[in-house]
C-alpha cells in the first residue's frame, strides 16, 4: 500500500601519435641503432604466459547506513524492506542514500525546510535529480480530538518522490525502525543546509490517512 519508485558511463579514450620523417643526417646517425633493436627483439624469447594487467574493479557503492564520521539526519527501514538514510559529513554536506544494503541511489546536496502546525509540525529535506525530487520528511499533525478534548495525533516519516512537481510515489518508515534523528547534533547539521521558507511539497499529507490516529 506504500510505494516508492526508485530511479537510477564509461568513456573510452583513444590516443594516437604521428611520426615525423627523418632527414638524411638522422638516418645516418641512427643507422646502426635500428638494426640492433630489430636483432634484440628477434633473439628475445617470448613469455609463455603474457603479462596481463587486470581491469580495476569498480568501487563498491557506499553502505546506506551512515558511517561513524557522519551524523544521521534521517534513517529508517521502509516497508519494502530497503533502507533510507540522509547522512551529513563533518563538512556539513548531506547525502541521500537508498537501497537494500549498498546504496542504489545516492544524491548530494539537500535543502531543508520546516513549518509548525497546531499540535505538531513537519520538516523536509529535498534532493534534486533532474526532473525528479526526493523529499525526506518527518511529520506530526493533529487529525482530530477525543471526547476529552485531547488531540489525536498522526506521526509519519518517509520519503516522497516527485517528477516535475507531480506525485510519483511514497514509502513510509516502518514503526520502531530507527526514526529520523532529532538530537542536538542532527539539528545543527540540518541548520547548515540551505534553508527554504516553505515546504517542498504537501503530498506528505497522503501519509496521514495511512498512519491514522
């Protein structure tokens, strides 16, 4: 019932060189050198096992989980069983990661926005990828009141995917699965991101009906 659509070059360089014609003086000067090189190559014994330089293995994608040197601004397991994390480095740069164990998606940057609601509030961190935008959110809203007057709150965390501003999908964090971090250090790192005055999307309201009171 909850969905997230995840979207995820090799350059070959050929170098060529052209020789220059030698003059008569150069031919006479190197006349003995060329036969010597040919003779040396002819007398050398070829290797039985040619030396082959193995291709360099590509670097493994990073783990989704934040490292010890990073601060988790958000981290959880979503309903599909995959992990989602927003990790901040000591330089204050944030990276969005999503995948089963190794990251299938990594996006750098991150812009932060927060608003307050009656009885709650919401914060969002947005990462752009072409026409797509990934908005990680933590949201608490009052959806009603009990007969006693006490507010009924719905809390949800997850990520919404947009394409040119249009809703594509959403995945919510599983309950009790490492909710977004609200610690002082995480708050400091969030404040270091580019701040926006308004939330990036109101599509996160779709989570209220899923989570319920």
